């Protein structure tokens, strides 16, 4: 049920660095053909460090760890029917021979199965706005209590309730490390006003903390919060205005569940005149760069 590309399988067996990449950003997070260009450039950034990049998806009911260019093009094509797959959806997608784009939770779960310790993404899911009424909380957060994977992201997605997301992670005992920052980055912007408990100023220390955590036998992952570079950071008030408008329109349309994040990202991009799309791409590239450097230190390279 899992096909791991041979060079990635060998790297895992030899304790060489591998960084996973999710596929939801390809099929649901960005328009075509920017999604293809972004996915391939992410791999190039990681591989420039001598680290294997493993983009993960489900193709015709088979989990594929290490998509090739044709497979990336296939799931990126708007004509291809692709299910958005969280952890709970994996067995259904396999049994029904479906194509699936993996979210953070599903990617972490597959990383755990395959033996991959590091994963670069855009932003993690979290507690949605209004969750006190809807109980809408991403399974990404729960996955951090299960899979021994370090996830490098530009914070939680700014469309979420960031304060409640951090409280949830704290309650679950999830380790959050800020890379060269004292506060949680807010995806499009570097600032959220939410202070982090631990700051790490170099990737080698992050690798050491991960090694110690898992060496002690602790379950669960590590959330590495990596702010978008200053030159791409979106002004907080401006992006919040766009987010508020998109959320209001989404609620008016009655959009819920899995459809919320793709709708909001697309609508925010429209409201900002595609500026947010450029920001989204740059923060993902930045996370790939950091994840590759951490992975190299972790495996002693």
C-alpha cells in the first residue's frame, strides 16, 4: 500500500537526511500552474543541500512517497479528481483506489510509517475561528501527539484562531520552537503578538532538541515555527482585513469542514490581488530551506 521511491528508501535505510513535502498545497492550496512550479522548486531547494525531498500523495489508491514530476503534474491538474486526505481518510482513499492530496496530519502519519523525521509545509491547521460553537479543530494538532516528526511551518494558518491553537498545543504537551523569533509567526506575517516559550537561533540546536526528545522515547512531534522573511511579510492590519472579509463571505455561503481552508486561501488571494499567493510561495520555500538544514544536522551531516 506504500510505494517509496528507491533513492528515498535507500536514504532512510542509511540514516541519510530526508524531508517530506505535503501535496494538499499542490491540488488544493494554489492555482495551476503555480502549484506545479512551487512543488518542484520546493524539491530543488531541499535537494540543493544534498537532502532527499519526498513529496507524498496517494495515486490511484497507493501511497507514494517521492512523487516524480509526472505525478506532481497529474495531481496538480484541475481535471484530476483529488480527495483532500487527512489521517482518517487514508484507508478509504486506498480501498477506493482514489487520488489523494495529503494534509499535514496525513503526511505526518505517512512519515511515521516510512521513517521520515522532517517535514516542510506552509502552515499547520489549528483551531478555527468560532470553534467554541462549531468545535472545528484540525486533526493536524492531534497528530503532533502521535507521530515523531518535526514540522517546519510559518506558524498556523492566519485564517485560524491562533491564540486557541496555541492553547490546544500547550494542553496536549506539544513542543513548539520558534526559529529566530520570540513570537508565533502568523503565516502571511511575522507577528501575531503571541509569545513563544522557546526560541532557537540555529538549526543545529533544533536538530539536537529533536534527537533528545525522541532519544528519550517521547511520542509526538515538534512544531518548528519559522517566520516568513521580512521582505515578504504582509502588513498585519492589511492581511487581517482580507481574512475577515473572506471569513464573512465563507460563513454567508455556508462553507464548512474540509472546504474552508481551500476556499479561504483562494478568496484571500483574490482580495489581495494575488499578493498573498506570492507570500504563500515564499514562506513555503523558506520552510523547505530550514527543514533541509535541520535534517542534515540531525543525521550528522
